[in-house]
C-alpha cells in the first residue's frame, strides 16, 4: 500500500465487520499501539465552560517539543475543522505526521485502524465516542488510519495539532467504505 522511512502500511483482507474495540476509558488495554488518550478537564459555570486544550511539552504534546523547539521537525500547526451532522470524514493516514485531536463540539464517532504491518496491533480497529460529554484528547501516530462521523443532530468542531506543517505528500487516503477494513459507519440499532 505505502512505505516510507521504514514504515510499511497495509490492510488485512476481508476484515471482520463492525466497530472493532469500543474504547470506554483513556487507560483501555485495547488501544491500538501508540495511540494515546487523555481526559480533559472542563470548567463550567453559568456562562458556559472553559477547557484547556494544549500545554506544549506537557501531556500528550510532550513529544511535540516546547515552544522553543516546535514539533519534532521544528514545526507545529494547530487547525480546526467544522463538520455538519452526519458527515463522515475518512479514511486518511500520515507517513510521518502525528495528529493530536480534541473534539470540542458535537458528538464524534472516531475511527482508528492500524495500517502498520510491523505493529503488534496491525489490522485492529478502535472506535471512540468523544465530544463535550466525553472530553478526550486523542494522539494518533503515523501509520494509523483515522476518520470520524458526526453523530447526533449538531455539527462537530475538531481542533487538532500536528507535529508538522500540512504536507499533501505525507497524507494518504483510503475510501471511507473500504470492503477489507469493513467498518460499520451506520447507526447502531441496539
């Protein structure tokens, strides 16, 4: 599929259908290797809420470096994406870039798939439900396919940091409904 700097990517053929492991705790033992999750603290009051997102060099940004040495390659980018209810943005991956996602508004169904052939969790899928009701931050290493669906009636706002500036040559895409990954983007009727 793709290969760069010793990172070889692939997809398990005819993977099991469904959502993979649903992650219900930042300390879950079922997280894809290298993925990290951290709960954020909300400070609500009668006007709304305050939420601290990034402290460079601390928490999940510790490997991003400090403001004096931004990112692993001297660069750091913070971006935001607004997606309307029902939108699916998937599946993409990076060969070198690490993403740090913070879903702020809306309910996100986050999809993660380990594309790294040499990873102990190669071919595994994680699903995380995050947003204001579960304010988690998600660190996504290179070689982990990722995407999301906005579930519920409201738009979703994702703020994310990357340890590199955007580079289209570093971003790969897989069709959102790849039959081998076999991810279930439909509403779960339970």
